């Protein structure tokens, strides 16, 4: 089966490279920062996005989680943007519209604990604003507001699949006053996600209504699609999952077999350098 049509010069490889090779950019002519590549994907129609997310997560989810919880120096250096909102979390924030991705992230308590620990720091906003953010050729650098909003959104989305928010961090409740302050402080920001996600997180930490939680999870389930793009089956109930990557779904063995000639090249492979 043919892969999804990624927009312009963006490919599975260029996205994975930008996410996992910080601070390097993909080789020319696609030396485009990850945030700009993700921005292109976010303008695709929902059906195309669902397939792109499944393919990206099939190939890179384990690699992203491994990298984000690694000892890579940039992830532990507060003078870099990678410390606060890494390229791995940037891509995970796009991928976690898939409930399968969300559940996998939620199963990594160290990752989420680290995010909350950084948000609890007294000077997190000031220090996050101060770090230099690299851009690319003809592409402006990301802004603090972009990164901060995406970080809060990432945490809020993953919390949908954590039944006890207090298990994420022993001081999670201490984040509530800061979130309320950020909601007020950034109400006028062009990035509405900051105020909206901060407000949503307060409710989630205090405990989301079970009926509302079930409704939101059900809406996420509708993003799950069969790997054969012409197939109209969607939703967790009608789809099985690949036993290796545990991401790509299929309506049955026939379509799984038909898609294998493409899927086998990306299934939990991580970043693979193209052959000459």
C-alpha cells in the first residue's frame, strides 16, 4: 500500500530526524525545524492526519519515549529550549490525538513527573522565555508562547488516560495556583492554548467528571483508522492492532496483509537513514 501523502517536502524521515537529532535539522533541501513540519501536518484534512499520525507513531513512538527519558545533555540543560519543550515532546504532542499514543505516554511516569517538576519551578516562565530558540533557513524560530501552550496541552491530553492524577507527581496539587495565574496572565496571548489548557488542567488535577471523561475518550477513539487508506472502518471497537508497534490498526487480516509491504519498513524501526 502507498504511504500517506505528506505535504510538500515533509516525509517520515525528515520529521523523525528533526525530532531525534536535536539541534541538527534534516539535510538540505528539507532543513526545516520540527515545529514548522508539524505545523504543515496540522493543516491537513483530519482523514489524512489520522493516517500520518498512525505511521509516525508506528515508526517513532518507542524511539521518542526512549530519547525523552534518556541522559542526553540537551534534555538536562536549562539554558536550552530542549530542556523545557523538547523536539520529542513537540512531536508527541501532535501524535497524542491518538488514544493509543496517549496510553503509551501515560505508562511512562518518569516522563510526566519530569514535565510537572519543571512546571513547578518558581521561575519556569522567566527561564523558559530567556532560552534562545533556533530557527531554520527562511523559517522563524518558535516563540515562548508557542512552546508553553503546547507543553500545557501535551500534559492535559495525556492526563485523559491517567485515572489518578496525584500519581503523576506528589506535588501536583501545588500546580493549581500557578495554572490559575497563567490563565489570567496569558488570557491576551495570541496563543489561546496557554489560557485554555491551564484552565482545563486545573479541573483535571481536581478530578474530571467520569461521564465527561468517557465522552472525550470516545471522541479520541474515532481517530483510529484502518491502515488501508481506502477503508472506511474507524474506531477502536472495529479494529485490531499490529502486534509489534501496537499502533497501526486494521479492520481484519486481509487489510493487514495488504498493508504489510509498506508497514514492515516502518514498524517500530525508529530513525532509519535512507539508502544511497
